[in-house]
């Protein structure tokens, strides 16, 4: 908070919604349909187009890291960003998982587990919102990283021996996805119990 000439504090103006961090978030949202279209060119069998889909996914994933760092470093955090950023993240990962399952690259049950977990955790956050905020954990960040790496490996047209790398990373991502989901449920219940005790 800055100080005026008379010594009284002057509240800083909130950051404009039109800032570089939010531009990157919007870009990531716009890249989702482009990614899906490119992934399905030639029924996903074209090496060139699969590489193009991989490149688009990487660019979108990188914007996720960059926009958050810019927002925190330069004070560009806005209500729009708080809402749009997780939506963009889930849209990108969800589109990639569903697309890979439609192409027969990834089993549908894997996609179902991850999507159900993501929707469930989002619902939990809203369920306890008036009692407190469930912060993103290190496990959650690890989950996101493993999912992104696994999806990237599945997108690449890797030769047979190397395609197992995607299976191994996705297996690790599933373990962390389920474990962190259980942890979020525990945190949500703890917040609710704490709120109930304070009301007594």
C-alpha cells in the first residue's frame, strides 16, 4: 500500500483484467479446440499431425506455468484469472484424455478415473468454500505434472518399445491422482467438522 504526500495510506488500484497473465490463460482456452481438431486429423494416424498436436499441447501446458508465475510476481492476480485458469487447465487435460481414448490410445477407465477425480475435487472446494479454502498441495502439483508428461508421451508417435514410457508415467499419475483426491476429501471433511464445532 503506497503513502500519499500527507502520509495517509493510499490503496493500490486492483490489477486490470486485461493483463499478460490473463491473455495467456485465454490463449490456452483457445488452443483447446485447435488441439482437438489437429489430434483427429487423419483419425490420429498421421505422424505429422500427431507431432503438431503434441506441440500445441506443450505450448498450452507451458502457458499454464508462465501465467501463474507472472500473476504472482507482478501482482496481476484477478478474479477472472482465479476462475478461468483452472477451467483452462481442466479443459486442456480433459480434452486430451477424451481424445486419446476416442482414438483407442488410452483406456476409457483411465480417463474416467481422472475426470471423476477432477470434477469431485472441484465440487468439494465449492462444498466447503464458506468454511475455508482447500489450497493446492504439492501432491496436486505433482499430479498435474505427471498427467501432462504422460499425455505428451501418448501424443507422440513413439515406436513400440518406447510407448511403454507413457504407460509407466500414466500409472504413476493415476496413483498420485487417487491419493491426492482422497487427501482433499479428508481436508474437506476436516473443514466441515471444524466449522460445525465452532457453531456449537
